[in-house]
C-alpha cells in the first residue's frame, strides 16, 4: 500500500489508457498525487480494453482525462498551459515492431512529432522532470548480451526502434539546451494483467483457449527478458521521483551513452532473467492446464533473436531491480484474463 504524500504533485501521464499508463496512474493516485491523463483511444487494438482500463481510474477525484493525440501540436500546447504539470510521464506511442513495416507514417506522427510536442510543452512550462518510454528495441543489431546503457545503439533494425532512439537524442538536446531533466526508460518485454492484445502472451492464450495453434517465430529459438508490469511500474515510480542530473564524471572526450554533462539519463528496465520463449510458453501451458498446438515459423523481419537487460545502472540510481519470476507473472496474467474475458 502506497503511503500518502505530504507534498502531492501534478503529473501529466500520456498513454493513460494504455497498459503501463493505467498501472502507473493507479500508483500515483493511491499515494495522493493528481493525475492529468491523456490518450487518443485509437483502434490499434481493442478500444473497449482501453476504456475498461480508463474506468478503473475515473472514480478517483484526483484524476482527469483528456482525449487527445500527442501529435496535435496546438492541443498539447494548450493542455500544458492550462494544467501546468510539475512532472510528465510520457508513455503514449505507436508501439509494435511488425506494425511499423506496414504503417511507417503512424510512427513518425506519434513517436517523433508527438514527442516533439511533449518536449516543447515541458520546455515552456518549467516541468521539473520528463520521464519517457524508450525500448529495448534500440539495441537493434547489437548481439553483446546483456544489453547495457553504455553500449552503442547506432544500428536499429525497425522503424519503431529508430523512433525510440530518436526520442533519446531529442530528449538529450532539450536537457542540454534548456536544462530540462529527462530520463528515458528502455522497457524490455512487458507482460501482466491488463496487457496489450498485440503482445505474444495475449495472442498465445487466446489461441490455446480456442484450440488453435500458436505461431512461434524463429522456430522457437528466441530469448526475451520478460518483465512483469508491477516491476516496470515500480521502476517508473522510483525514477520519476528522482529527476535526472548531470554526471559530474562525464568525459566529453570519451562520452558515455548512458549519461551526460546535461541532466539526462537512460536506464534499462528488464527482469535480468532472460527466458527462452519455449519456457515462457510452458509457464502459460502450466497456468492454463492445457497444451498448445505449435506452429513453428521463420524469424520475422525487424525482430531480434534475444534480449537481456543489464540493470546495474537502474539499481545504483534508485535501489531497485525487477525480480518477478515468469511462472508467477504468467499465472497472475492468466488469472486476470479468465476473470476479465469470463473464459
């Protein structure tokens, strides 16, 4: 149970009807903060699920909702000027690696134009800290595991990843030019109750319960640092409460990609327990008491065979590392899914 704050703050949370946005907002509200929620409620996936998430937030007196697209330049500028948020958690984005192959413009509108609008809102309204969602996808063609914030990330292999790297670069620019504290969080594969229907776990459970085969890419030879949503939110909360600061040891002759002489930070948030995809599927089968029919397929364009997070920097900064086991997390998801969909 969160302790009520003695100094409640006003937060703007974008993507508030999203998976991580809802969970994060519930935590902020539980401790007495005010949440200004923004979401465009688009139909990238089932809008009724977004509305059901939103319905969990709306009874809170300290919550207000604005339906708006982050790409709406004038709308975002007017919202910032009206509500004057002290801190911003920017989670709204066009997500998905595979979708970016067929709908590239959606990623530019939301993830580049939209992010610019958020940066401008923060700059002109003296926001104390901008925390934004980056992605493990930024590691792209890197194969040195576990991925570290100190690694170079110059080889994205999807447009989605390229837009997320662009966000980190744009954030650094605003930190440098305007002293805006920014922290980017590279989320690794997030799962759990109220999750996204386009993610593997959702697709798997739906197919298994329907007696249909599940599609397993790269013939099952995939490894992911599956990270439970409660751990993600704990990391977001702790980072959001500690605005980025310059690194006094930053060396511009040999620059560290993770820090800067500006108030800028990036952190991995992953479970630090890379799990073979087939083990993830077995945890789902165990929780369901069913065996999946399996359809093995080649690797998809833009995908990577393995991810793993080095979370030493996050731990050093806020004293927290994700640690929920896949078995426990998947069981929690299955319990929610059965209750929500009544199956």
